[in-house]
C-alpha cells in the first residue's frame, strides 16, 4: 500500500496591541484543485485559516481588515502579528495493529544504506499504531 501524503498551512493573525478587533477577512479565491479551507476558533490571535492539501507553486492570498483604536489621535505605525506554519505528512502505516512498530530512519544507517530503524513496543494489546514522517516549518512576523 503506498504511503498517504497530505499537507496543510495554518495562517493566524493577531495583535500585540490591546483593543484591536477583526473587521473582515477574505479567503483565497483560487481553491480549485482539491484544497480545503477551514476557519476554526484560533487557539491564540484574532483569526485563523487552515488550508489542507495546498498545491506546490500556487500562491494563496489571505487578507484581514483590523480595527486599530487610537485614543491619542496621534499617528503611529502599526503591524499585526502574523504566524504561518505548515507541514507535509507522510503516513506510512495507518491503523497498524500489534504490540510494536518498526520505523526506518536513514540517520541510523551507519555504513549500510537503508538499514537503520527504530522499533517502538508496548506491552498492551488492542491498540493501533500510525507511523508518519513530518516536514514542518514556521514563519512568525511580530508586529509592533
């Protein structure tokens, strides 16, 4: 069975300035290749987009309009907090049964290519394993 590969991008917008509120958002308009967009309640920040199955080399535009209070009336520069993270997951074995699972790991190969692995075991039975490899990244812009 071939591995299941899926990826996602999470974009969160927030503010380090108190009193800032979200006015409106605009989702990407080019989700036409199987991408799925979700806007859950964010764990932190004002708003969050979750884009599943993004396509390589395809730009996605997310935008938000924020209300920034200015009680002093004096002009100032404002930059929101933006956090973008993503992952590509390769699931090699989903719902594999047994008391152990062995995962290949090239960093353990030594002098013999494709020989390295790690085995994870438990004494319990009746549980399922999922073996996955994840490549992740994160970009944070902390506005002032």
